[in-house]
DNA sequence: CACCGTCAAGTCGCA
DNA sequence: TGCGACTTGACGGTG
């Protein structure tokens, strides 16, 4: 079983994706952006390998305007060697990647042009995975599309348009239930007609259910039947509702207790779980650590090194509790650990606590800082106390110093997120 | 450096 | 008939 995250990282340097506005797109700009984004992708893959994350969704934005005539670069050729190198890393590390075109890729539209664009976009996504050289179990997940006041007609259109797709696209395309038009029963029906694997999304099913009396596990079992040997093991999407936002919005982090009860109820290992959550890789590592059988206290200590100043800033009392918890070197209290972290991060930051945490970070530079840096830091703290500057300014300042003095311990800290 | 309106694309609901 | 929401971060222009 693999657990992974989608598109972006949090707190990992040099992994961001860049784009530009259409009007500013030209050959030079696009080449620069693609090169930058591939470099970020490679850093993400390296990070995933280092952190034993074996499931990852590649952002559709990796090639800006990738399926638009505005971008007529033969990027698969120009950047061939970097694609191969990244693909090699993915394959040799046993990672499984995927892609997921967004809401604008609609294969079942009644408009010819919309369908043509969708086909082009699916070709683009396929080209990325093919250029990486990853196997057929690295999939492209698509929603069915619109309803247009006639669902059965819209479904028929999806099916006939699907049948016209290139074989290379068909090899990778799989379908998913969405949160307003096509529920899991609809998608299973379509999947069985065209022989395409179905991805179950638990939150979409919660918001747009076919039958509320059926459990998630019921549908997950149904979907399993749509996955063939060559497709790899079954994949699902898992997310939790953000309690502050409207139905279907992803939570900021995965609540570990809730996830663990879902996971334990699965009673299966032959399944990949793609998390959709705001804190991305943080939740992936959390869930991996809580479900792995071969981890030790060392893995929690690594996590603690990343979370500690963030926790200190939110809740000094939880900081003390967690340190106590990690004192028992033969234990592996992963879920207790993350419960305390979640608890700490749910608390509101006070000025006093944030200054305390900033001073802890400052301790790394105290002796090496120039007089100017020292004055600037202390001056900022004073101004912050009086409400004349923001915490963000202080953190930006400390981040620059962490980079300058190459404090790798701090560069990996979530304090700066 | 901080702020904020805007951004390729499609569909749907609502005024 | 036309506009905002959807959902999201980042671009890019401004102060």
C-alpha cells in the first residue's frame, strides 16, 4: 500500500511551479518556465524518495499551456534528458505517479471544439507520462464532465468520445466520481461499459452520494473489480471535509484519528491512497508513519525536528508534552505524537509565544550574526511587540539568515511555512 | 516588500 | 443573456 499527495509540496525548498499569463507567453519565456518546473519536479521526486513517499500526482501545470497552440515547443524533445533522468528516478525508486486534468477538460461536451480541446489535453498528459517512460499503471484521472440537462445522452457521448481516443491515452485514462454530477454508481456503470478502472473519491461520495446507506468500503470493493493486472493496484482518493468551508472543500490537514479508523476498516494492503489535502506532503508523511510497520522512534524524531518550532510557536505546553512522549526510545507512539501536533497547531498563536519561538530560531545565529543583522532582528521584535510590523517580516528575515548561514536544520523546518 | 485584482480553459445556477 | 462560483496559487502591476 502506498500513500501519496498531489502536485505541490509544503516546506520543501525549490519545488514550486511557475507559470505566466497567456499574453506574456513566448518561446523564450516558455522554455525558461519549463526548465524551471522540471527542476522543481526533480526536487520533488528527490524529496519523495528521501521520505519514502511512493505515490505522487504530477501537476498539469508542469508545461505551461501544455495543450494549447500557444505552446508549440517540442518540449519532450528539448528536455528529453531531464525527463529521462526524472523518469529513471521514479521507476527505480518504485514510485507510482499520476496526473489529473482539471475542470476545464470535458470530454463529453456537446460542443465540438470543447471535445477537441479535451482530447488535446489528454494527449498532453499522456505525452508527459510517456516521455518520463513510466509504465501503464501510472494513470490519468478524469471526471466524466457535464450533464447538459440529459444525463444519459451525456454519458453516451462520453463513451463514444472515449472510444475515439488514441490507444496511448486509453492505456492510462481512468475515471472518478465527482461532487455534483456523476456519482460513484454512474461512474461504475460507465467504467464497466468501456472497461476503464474507477477511482473512488470518499469526499465526493459524501457530498454527491448514490446511496447513503452504503459504506465507503462497499464502493471501494466495487471499484476494485474494475482494476486489471496491467493497471496496477487499485487507487482511491481520500480527503476530509474542511469544517469551516462548504461541502467538498478539502481540510487543511488529515486528522489522523479519523484516517486511522478509515484505514483500519479497509483491512486491505493492495490499495493506493491519494490524499487531497492542503498540507500535502505533511499529511502524507503523517499517514505513512502511522500505518507503517517498519518504522521507529527515529522517524518521529525526524518529524519532530521539522515541526518543533511551529509547535513551540502555537503551544509551548504541547511542545513539552511531545518532548516527554519521545523520551521513551523503544516505543513508537506515532498516532499520539500526531494527535499532540494537531492539538498544538489548532491553538491560536499569541504574540508572546511567537516571539519566544523567534528567539529560539535566533539562537542559531546569535553568535555569527553581524551587528547590522542583530540590530535589524531585535528592532523587528520590538516593532512586532508594538504591533508595528508583522510576524511574517520577522520570519522572512530569519529565513534569509538560515539560507545565508546554511542552517539545514532550519531550512527543513515547517516554522517558515 | 506588502497588497490585491486577475488569470487558458467549461458548466451550472441564478438574477 | 450574462455573470459569478467553482477552487487555488501565483502572476504582475501598484503603492
